[in-house]
C-alpha cells in the first residue's frame, strides 16, 4: 500500500497506519470480518492530508450500520469531549470510573494544605491506596496539557503532603494525579515522571491509560448513546447522570425526558448492550 500522510487534530501530520485503525476497531468489539470490511472501505477513500476525524466519521458510520453498541464504544473518545462544556461532568465520570476499582470518591472538595486552600476535583481512597486528582477537561482534540500544568500539580502535591482526604488512617494523600481526556506534551510527561506526579490521559501511560481503564471497567459516558439526542443527553448531565450504568441501575432517571414506550425501550436496550458486553 502507498504511504499516505493524514492530518491529526493538532494540525500535525503522520503516515496512516492500517494497524492503528484495526486495533481501534478490535478494541471497540468489532468482529474480524467487520474489521476487514471497514479497513478495505477506508483504504479505498484515503487521500493525502486527509483529516483523521474524517476517517473516524467514515469508520463510525460503517460500524453503526452493523452494530450500534460497537459503534458507541468506538466513539468513546469523541463522547468524552461531549461531556462539556464545563469540566464538572468529566470529574463525576472519573469518580465513577475509580469507584469501579474499589475506591470511595469525592468531587469538588476543599482541602487545607500547609500554606493554601486547594479545590480538589477528585479525591479517592480505599484500604491500600489514596490520592487526589486534578482533572483537565478539553472539549476538542488537539489540545494538550503542558509542562506548566504538570509543574503546578507538583507544587500542589508538596503543599498537600500532610493533609488527609478524610479522618480515617488510610486517607493520607499519597499521590497527586493529573488527568486529561486528551494528551500531555512530552515535556509534561518527562517532568511528571521525574518528580512523581501521576499522569493519566487518553493514551498515557502506554498500558492502563484512560482508554484502557474505561474499557476494562465498562464505565461508559452517556454521551456514547445514539438513541438520545443532544438536548436529552444535556438534560441528563444537568442532573449529574453521566454514565450508562446509572441508567441500568435506575431506569426511572429517564422519566423526565418523557420518552415514548418504544423510545424508552430502545434506550434501555442500547444501554444494556453497551454496559454488559
């Protein structure tokens, strides 16, 4: 195959990698036959400097025609962008994600450090571990969290080392995490690794990154749902309903949307398919 340059969200270019597309389709749950068919279709429309977002949209359309739940999981990264425009829904989403890993969590709390008061986006603790996190939400791809953000996080860690999340013995702040739904600059990654700030982004670290954690936990934002329109999604988020699992556990949360019986059944079927597969 002739090498073709594609344009990424941040404006840079790279050679299109077929295996990267295959991997993203497999991770979403597409079958080998579906992966091969979509790769063949995408390969036939590739052109030099094509936007990666255009490639995504084409693959998403093809997946949606075959398996809506798989398409929903494939759209995960874009779904995280739709949790905005503020960062609070993303903080709630992270809290739900860490709860799946056995943590008790709090969001938007104030903790006194040695020299200053700190607003903490997410605080999490369990019997063997505790940490606080700064959540950097971005509503579009291509925006990276940089060195300055990592340095600021380290300063906060130093001031909070003597503080506690709660009154129990296990609640000392052992780590400061910096979490984003996009990416970090390489300078931020090097600095954080050097000083001990934990970074978590869509693709960092290489293993057990944000994408991996979401897939493993099966905690998906409600913005992956295709059976609800934008205003209905926004209405749920306004009520702090941010993950599909909330709807599985409490179907009555959909009442205020005034859905028809048929529509309600369609939503519940999609939610169940995404959360249980």
